[in-house]
């Protein structure tokens, strides 16, 4: 299978990292070596790529702020979720920001 992504996305740069760290705190923003292969699972399509940044959002406001910023900056976003029976799924093939929802018990 050949993937053909026609849309060009912006790569995460220092300004984007500063925004994320100021919004969430440095302890909930992971880059480069801090991103584990755990975040590259693509069992459904056989692709294994890492996001440029993984963030942990803990409430609705943070999720809204991150997604609005990413849309404004043309940075791709994916989510890491844990569902029924701990089935995990993520879908990121263009770098970008992954929001890790595994630490959220309830969005209020």
C-alpha cells in the first residue's frame, strides 16, 4: 500500500514547543528521546512513526487550547487513547502533536 499525503503540514518548531510548555508545563510535554516507541503503534495499517511531540492534557480547556493552536499553525494532531480492555490506538504518520489521553479519567 502506498500512502500519498497531498496536504503539507508544518513541523513543530521551538515557538510551538514554548507554547506547549507554557500552556501545560514542562513535565507534560515530551520530545525526541522522551517519546517511547509506545507512541508509534500502528497495528491497523502497518506503519510505525513517532510524533514530534507528545503532550498530556488533563482537562477540556487544555485539549481545546492545544487543538486550536495546532489547527491555527497547520500542525497535525492525533490522540492516544485507552479504550475497552486496554485496547490502545493512535494514528500519526506526519509527525505533529500527539495528545495522550491515557491519564484522563473524566473530561469535565
